[in-house]
C-alpha cells in the first residue's frame, strides 16, 4: 500500500512541477523536487531487485520498469535544474512525462498488491481515475510545501507560483470529493450482488471514509482557502503553517483511501 502511495506522491510532485512557470521558481526548489521524487522512486526499484520481485508475476515487473523510467526522468530534471530559467519548457516536459510514468507505476503496483477492486471492470477504472486525482492533490500541496519553505528563506521570491499551486490543490480537493461521492453513490445505486453488500461495507468503514472525506478533503480545502487569503496580505509564516497542516491531513486522507480500497474492495 505504501509503495502505491509513494509512487503516487512522486507522480503528483513531478506533475505539479510541470504546471509551474519555472521563471518564477527558484532553481533550488526545482532540484529539491527532483531529489524528493528520486528518494521516493529509487528505493522501490532497489527493493524490487533485492527481493527478486519479478518472481511474483508480470505486474511487479511492469511496475518496477515504469518506476525506473520515471526515476530517469526525475534525474534529468535534477540535472537541468540550475538552468530552470533558460530551459523551463524542457524541464516541464521531462517532469510531466516522468510524472505520468510514475502514475502508471502506481496503478501497476496497485494491481500487484490487489489495491483496486476485483470487479466490476468499471469500478477498477473508477479507482484508477480517483488515484490520478489523488496524485494531483498530494502533488500540488507537496510542491506548495516546498515553495513556501523557500519563501521563508528567500522573501524576495514571487508568491504567484505558490498561489497557483494552492488553487490547483483547492480544485483537486473539490474534484476528489465529487468523484468520491459519485463512486460511492453509484455503487449504492447499482449493487452488483443485489443484497446490500455496498451499504454493509460503508457501515463497516464509515470512520475511515469520514477521515478521507472530512480530515483528508474538506478541512484541507478550508485551509487552502485560508492560505490564499493570507497570501493576499503577503504574510508568509501563517500561510506556511496552513500549508503544512493541509499537507499532513491530505496525506492521511489518501492513505486511508488506499487502506479502505484494499480491505473492502470499495472503489475510491
């Protein structure tokens, strides 16, 4: 489960970086994101090799290959980081491709560890789409945390990239919550077993689902709105505390979602 979360986070960080205007971002922040992505990806590949993961079947092989390819893209971003103002388009391209590869790796690891629902096929597709939204959510707030830390150290940096990331995070939380309601509502409306199985699952997992929807989505969305209002006043330290709190809560919520999917088979 943690491997799926880590590759999803790497995908989100690199994907969010691809959405930034790098002329407004300190190149050290770009390099730090590349380092974080590599720290998330390389131990997974090393573990696959050390414990002979290819013996488990084709899914871990595909997942490890995609993770390694994503790490190569992150390494290129690391190397080009000092030229971010001149090579911004190239860096964004490599970050976007590496993020997409890492997301595909997260999907493949999920199949290997049986995170996604077994049936029906529509539920699997819905879960994969939900995981893409999760990557955007955790990646945007993760990169916002890096940028706000840079702002605390270098007060001359522009606030625009941070504001843009917080808006992306706010939009991602709204889409994730809407997708969650549509998935769960759809499963309740059409219960494949015809005997109320989905409703029983919801009754069993209501606490963790509340953690996902409340602590993982609604509260971080409120914190993101408060962050935007704080940034309008150019008061960075309070904004940093709000971003860090939203980051922790978002991570907890998405981990709860993965756990519920693995244990209950409910698409989230």
